[in-house]
C-alpha cells in the first residue's frame, strides 16, 4: 500500500508538472502572438478609396496621388508631416511652413489660379471647407479638367483636426503615418492637460486672447481652438461670446483678465507695448502684473500638426511657473 501511495503521489506530481509546462507553453505562444500583432506592419491603403469630404460628398481617389496641390496652409503642413513633400507641386500664397514650401509653385490665395493649377497636372487638389462655398466655380473647373478635388473638413476642435489628418492620410496612401501623427498629438495634449489639472482653483487664471489689435480689437471666444486650448490648460476664457467677436475697451477692462495673450506679433510692431500703452488699460491686472505675452499665431490658429506646440506655448505664457 505504501508503495502504491508513493507511486500515485509521483504520478500526480508528473501530471502537475506537465500541466504547468503546457500552461507555460500556451502563455509563451500567446505572448509571441501578441508581440507579432504589435510589431506587424499595418495594412496599407488600397486604392481606389472613397472618402466623404468636408462638404459631405463622396470622393473617389482611383490611385495613389503622385502630384498634389494644396490650397490652404493647414493642408500643406499636414501633407509635409505625412512625408508628401515630393508629391506637393503647388501651394497657396499664404503657405510659410515648413521653409521648403517657398520652393513650390504658388497657385494664388483665396482666389486661386485655375489655369496655373491645371498646368501643374496634379492628381489631387486639397481644398478646404472654410472657403469651398466661395470658390465652388473654380473647384468645379478643376473637376471638369479631370482632377480629383478633396475638400478637407473645416476643423474647429482637436478631434476634428485628427479627422482632417486621417482624411489626408487615407487620400494619399499614408494612413499609418497619419495614425502615428494623431497618436503623438494626443499624447502631448494629454501630458499638458495632466500637468494643468494639478493647478489649484485659487491659482486658476482668467485669460483674454487678442487676435487683432486696436483700434478694432478682435478676440478668441467660445467654440474656437484657442478656447479649447484654454480649457485644456485649466484657464478661464474671459471672452464669453461665440467665435471671434469684436470687443470695445470698456468691456475688456471690466472683465479684468489676469493674463492677456496676443497673436498678432507677426505684423504688429511691439505687440506687448501696443496693449500696455492703451489708455485705461493700466488698471487691468494683466497689465499691472506684466502678464501680457505674444504667442506664435500659426501655432494656435492653424489646424495642423503644430497645434500641440501652440498649446504648450500658450500654457507657458499663462502658467510659467508650472510649464517652464
């Protein structure tokens, strides 16, 4: 009986050992499969593709574009971010980033040159919903010439910018790069937001963002990128009106912001002095405490991949002790 019990005990140990090995092997196989899935390249875009553009129209792109014309700077910045600098053959007169765009053919501003665009023989023209309604005749001429026109959505939030990037990534066959760009922007935004959440309520700043100087002062109000940025960095926007309202001095003085941000330094000489020297503004908290800062306009208003840079610049301007 003792021998039988010893044999049975040994047999149970053997079975347990084999089961453990099986479990280990299964876990190892599962981990290998997971690693393979994580490192496996994503499938490339297969053409033709159908994209619902910024006007709600379905646009078919038959093959991967070899020549692209961009009609607005935000589209150009996204395209360069996707590695399409060789495919870009024409840009708008307003394009200024990256520096290489200076070497590209210019096709006009708000009123683009249809003949010039056609002469460049593009496969794809990247238009924008913000101006599509005023340039529909010109866009139709391009379509009639056999050129595919994609109207990119007029983004007013970070999520909508991600949609624009995804749309251009799909249209150009660079979906993987688009996904990576979006992920990078989201990570940077989350880092800034997490740091801002630690700001105590009593330390929270009220901010006035001026996009056009006196005598006609325009500001960033609700439902704008800048308003969303202020929310992300845990600051209060003193402009409660929608969009980009024109405000008089009395209204701004009465709201008494802790910080004043200007975005017009690229064309206004000494933008900070422009604000601090205004009659009646000397009693505003931001002016008394020297909290008037000019930030890079394109980074906080242009709907492209540099928005996260603008967000960080704005955060440093409003909360220098936290973000510098």
